C-alpha cells in the first residue's frame, strides 16, 4: 500500500493554484496521440478501465482480451528520471507526494501482474512511434487492420 501523503499545506501563490487546478488528469496530449496511433493501426481498447483488485485506480489504455495495460505517465507527476522536477515551494510536501505517486504506480503494476496482465509504462516525452512499437510488440506485433 502506498504511503499516505500529509494534508496539502496550500498553494504557494494564486497563480500556482490556478495552473494546478486546470492540469489534465486524463486525455492528455501524449495519451490521445498514442490512442490515435493505436486506433489507426486497427487496435481497439478501453480507456480509463478499472484496475482489477483496486477499482479506485484506472488503466489509461486497456486491451482487456490480451490483458495488456498501458499507462502514459507525466514526467512531473510520476518522477521521470530525465525530466522530473522538484518544486521549491512546499518542497517537503511535494517530495512525499511524488514518492507516494511512484509507490502507487509500483503497487498498481504488482496488482495487474498478479492478475495476469502485462504492464507497459510510457513517459509523456517518449516518441509516439516508439511507444506504438512497444505496445504492438507486446500485443503480438502485427496491426489488426492497415
């Protein structure tokens, strides 16, 4: 079980609060781009599909028959080693929050693998063609429809 995050201390400024409140949680540009590429290859999938064993969590792109779960992770929110940043304001709270996010990702991967799913994690900065190739390879490589 991921660690609990302490209560948020409040935004460091009204501008930060406004930016964070409109940040997309789903249907981000990288996620939509990957879905479009998969769909163009003839792949059909479910979006925001509940994780077996924890229905409060969801899979970004789920191939239910093949039991393949694809997550498109944001560099900031999931701690990308290449592009992840640590905010200076409320730094202690953010460190705990981002660590809890990574722990939750690991727990979600474990739950899915225990249920017989294969998990693919794609960083938001990854090239769509590269991510598409990884998914196609996991699903069996050949597109279903040209």
